C-alpha cells in the first residue's frame, strides 16, 4: 500500500484531496509565491483528524504544511514538493463563549470577524482585527501573531491568547496556558506557539480573551497633510497627549493616488499624506476634537470629522480599499517593517528614497500609532518573482528599518519571504536557540519546514 | 588553586562574598524556606561580571542562583548547598528613557518604583506594580512575571517587556525582542524568559514599555459587604459594566480583623468583606460613582468615596497594610491561586471551608478584577516549615482552584514552593517540552536548578 493510501484509509471519507489542480489552490497564500507539488491536502474537521494526519506523517516522514484561510502575506502557508497540506478551515466551532469570564474557546477555523460578531452579542469584542479579518481564521492569526487596526489600543493576537490545545508532530496532545487572566505556572508555551507559523505544532483549539465592546460607535477623523513629516509629527503629538486612539492609520501620496485613480476621491495636488484616526472611548467625540486640533497645530490644512456612521464608513473605507487599489496597478510585494514611533517619518522618507533610487513604485500605508509600515512594492503582473530592482529596494528598506532600531516584520511574519534577512535581525545565538526549540517540539523537522526561523 | 579562588581572581576586587553569615542573607527570599550552604555570593555591577561568573560556573560545573531584591514569595531565589548566588541588585542603571517612543532600557537591579518615578517625570508610568514595588527589582519582576494592583487594567510584567539582553549559562550574549511596539521575527524568546525564574539565562538589560500616566490622581472607593458572595457579585457587575477599574481589591473578614487588631479601623461585626476600587480614567469620578452604585445594588450597606488624596491614601493604605498585619499574627505561607473571575466567590468559600476543615487560620486578599487570590496561611512563628495541617489546607485550596479552571499561581511563580503540585496543572507532555527547552538554553542544568518547572 502506498503511504498516501494509508492516510486515506485512516481518515473518514472525503478528508483527503489528491487532484493536483485542487491541491494547488490549497498550496498558496496571498503572496506571488509559486508552490511546489504537494502530495495531498487534508481537510480536517476534528482534532482526531489532525492527530491521525500527524501520526501518519511522522511514520512516513512526510512534511506537513498547516493552513487556515490562506490570507498570509509572507508565504508561511506556501506548500512545497511532497508535502501534505493540513487545512484547519473546517474546524469552525466556537466551543464556548463565557461573558462572565470574558473568554471564548474556539477552533482554529473560526473566521476572525465571526468570533468578534459572536462576542458582540454579549456586549464583548474580540479585539485583534487584521485587515483580512472577514476571511482570515483565528488559527492563522495565532500562527502569525496577527496585528490589525485596533491593536494600537488593544494589542496583537498574542495579547488575547490565554491557552492552546496543540497536536505535536508525533500526534501527542499538548495543553498550554489557562482560562484565567493571569498565570505563571511554568514557561509561557502559549506565547511561544503564537507567531511560530505552524513550525512547532498544530493548534486545534484556543482559549482567547474577549474585551468589553465600547458602548457607542467610535468617533472618527481624517486629516490631510502637505508633508509626511507634518503627519508624523501629528501622530507623535496625538500619542504624547495620551489620546489613546483605537485606530491611527497613515496613507502616503502614492496610496492616495492609487485610490483616487480608482474611485476619484478628489485628491488635492498638495496632499502628501492622510491620517485617519478613531477614538472608541466614552468621551470619544471630545478626544477626536483634541486629535483634530493637534493635526491643525501640526500643519494640516483640512480635517474632516465624521458626523454619522455613514461618514465614518466612508473615511475608514478609504483605508480599507488601499490594498485593492494597489492591486489594480500591478503585482504587489506587501512589506511590513515596524520602527520606534518617533522615527516613523524618517522611515517613510527612507522608503521614498529607496523607490527613487531603484526606480520602483512603492505605496505605503502605516499603522502609524504602532510605527508599523506596509510599503507595497508594485511591479508588473505576470512575473513569477518580483524583478531584481524590487528586491534591491526592499533590501534598502529592511536595512534602514533595522538601522532605525526597527524590525523586519511587525505583524505578517517571516514565512518564506523574509528568511534571507532574518539573520540580520536575530543574530546567531538567537537563531541557534530557536533551532533548538524547534527540535524539542518537532525533532524530525516535519512541521512547515523552512518557515519562520 | 581552588575553583572559587579562580572566580575571585577573575572578577574586580570586592565582587565576591564568602563569609557564611553574610552569604546567608543573600540566600533567602521572603518565604520561610531555609537555604542550604552556598559557596559564595557575587555582587555583579556589569554585564561583564555576569559573563565572567557564568563562564566560571560552566567550567567548574557550579550551580548559579540569580537574585534581585529577594522579595519573592515562592522560593525561586532560595540558594542551595554549593551554589554561587549571583546578585543583580547593583546593576541599577536606567540606560535610556525615551518619552517619544515610550520605552526605557534598564538594568535588572533597578527598583520597580524608581523606574515608575523616572517615567513620571516625563508624563509616563511603568505600569506593573507588585505590592513589593518599593523594594523589588525589574529583574526579579521579569523573572517571576510579576503582577500587581494595576495589572487589572494594564497587564502583567510580560505585557511591558519588549526585549531582553541575556547572558546564557555558557557566557554567550543573547539579544531577544525589539524596541518596537510590535514584531514577529522568529519565536517569542522575550516572553519565554519572562517568568522563567532565572532557569534559562541571566537578564542583564530589558527594554520595557512605558505608558501615558493618567493626568489626575485616580478616583477611589471602599465598599463594605455583609457576605463574600455579594462582594463577588459586585466585582462581576463592575467588570461587566465596562468600568475598567485601575485597581479592584477584595479583603476578607480575617484580613480586616488582622488590620483592625493592629490599627483599630472600627470594623463592624457584620462586615464580612471589603472591596477597594479605583478608576484612573479621565472621567474617573463618574466611573467611581457607577461602581459605588453597583456595590449598593449588590447589597453593600456602606460605600466610602474618597474626596481627597489623603483619604485615598488611607483607603489604599488598608490594602497595603494587609500583609504586615498578618505577619504580626504568625509566620505566613502566602499563596496565589487565580481562577476565572465568575467563580471568585466559590473560590473564597472553598478557602474558608479548607480553613475550617483543617483548623487553620487563613486570611485572604484578592486582586478581584483578575480573579487572583492571596490566601495567607498563618501558623506559629519559629517552626522551620508550615505544620502538616497547613499543607493539607493548601492542598485543598490548590486542588479546588484547578477544579474551578484556575491556576496554582497567578503572579508569584512556582519557585520551590509549588513544585509538588506542578504536574497536576501542566501535565506530562508540557513538562517534557519545558524540560526540553531548559536543556536548549542550559544543557548542564546549572541555572537555578530545581526551580520553576
């Protein structure tokens, strides 16, 4: 019997897909990366399916690539030759939702926004909201330690993860963490798994923290600026004033042009940047007034403050359409550097300099309150790989981010795309320790080989 | 040359103490645990001293017990026979404090409250505030992932740790984490070190997150209750109403009696519990009014709302004197269970039942907003170990906490004291993985052997 037949026989009917064309759609994430030729895709519907698959993989030494919604931007879910893809997207149960304890226990295939909506029925929310939250899964969010727009106030996915149920490569079950708000029993294995991109084990359930949802919709403004430096100064002033925005997004001229080109938003010639901010505090309107004033103080000629939910939707919609607007212009390499907040304008200017130096189109949006920038490198559709000048410009950007005390990736992860710069940031001792940890959990190196570390 | 002479020679003059009586005072924490006979105590003043000590320890296979302020409550800094104590208390530099980026880079010997005061000069604060924060060190807080009173709103020490400089057992330097608010490059080694009780490496610097300090002093109330269940219901109601208290402490009758016995606070016969709460929000007085009403709604016959900083000091002072008041009554075993918030009253009643069943005096204070309880078992001074009935009662308490979905330790750590219950909570697979991680960082098992895991 071929090894794959043993897997098909061990799992319930219909779990294993082997048609190469069908498998190919499970072998990709949202990057341009071309996958290899995986052996099969398993659509797990239960922890037992995961255990069966991993025991089989260990027995036959087959690499396993776990995946959620496939919305990743770093290639962490890209599957190579001979691998078995393990999709968790069908494990969609919200096992428990406790309003009194403000926690939920969810399976990895739950769509992020669905958990948020379920929580809101009880006056709660699930705070992490990556841009893809209508199509991303909690499992994928945990694997990449996803950020999002609200994390400037509420933290990233790791800050909402209390405990995990994990299947190890050999099929054993590991429970990490707890159901309580605090706990220090042993090493923090929960935090270790969050962001490990499926290289240490497969998460089959997570206990996550919910938070009280604000009583009213957030108050919102959008401010135009004649220079990036002024916009950056406004961000610094807003954060320093203790405004605690629940969203603080910066769009550069190239991004605004891409949006204007598509939807005709009446972009003024002198507008070089736009800042969109929200406060979900109980006195949110007053806070937005203060933020508006700080934008004016820092040179903004025009600030729009929303006076209705529809207007708010329009302002936030500008931010939401940024990526799609850029995809109209070409293939996209979406990057994700994060720098200390005070050097945000320096980083944006370094990105612009890299674009000019290498003759590359780069359009940047930033989670400005966190110093997290997404420069999007736009190149011609139809090329399998970004052309050399794009990589050269990206190299400039990464190097500059590290020089400014920043990091290669704020929230997207390392995946395959950032491995070649990894050593620059982590250094040899940390790399050796990370490889050592990997070997503890996955001694045969079967789980998502070549990713994350 | 004896091994110890080699260490004395390798370090600058005066770093190594060898007088047994002097060493003994460095071999203890704040528990009743009797240390062994350590070989020496090194008072490190620089990273180089730490490197020299650990290289020597590796060469000569000598166990090393790192320590900060010695305020631990679990025995993590208790030193055994033949060990070298490595005190970081003299590494007290705040290397950097950046108001713009809201971060500080500090050495491990910095006193927690000193960092907070330095931050407040810039309108910022260092949020974690364990009760011992006037005498505890940042290094000790990191080693135990210390909590505190404010963590109900601002999170525990791990939530403020961005990056670490660590000396490994073999003397190599490991840099973890970052200076940015977000980052997902590789596994979360920072989070792994926080709470590892010095068993993986010795922290010689930490990059920590600061936060905007509230503009005004917090608004404060204290409510009396005729039953613990009513007090627990008030806590649930306050949290469910989204009040976001910055402090929410519960004192039981036994604690109030101990305080009354000492300071004569006019305790009424029917008062079975007291709840002390604060809000540091910009509309804090309005929030405290809502919390007051929720206490009344849940049966409180009397709520005092502070009208001056002096009154606030008095109310908070009641909580602060709880531990000293108990120490007057006897030797103390301070425990630290944490349960889901909704079962806080059940846990308190289980503690009271254990006290009656085993004829033991237990007085409990709780960080009620977090479900984190400190039952203090009081027994006769002069016994080296708590008597068997105290351990039997503690065993009841731990078992009950785990049955309620809780954890053995919310913020004090495992140290030596909680090792015998550890397997009940973590299970064999997690224990095996933790031992594996330990072996990656400290293959000879020299760092704080027998602690934490």
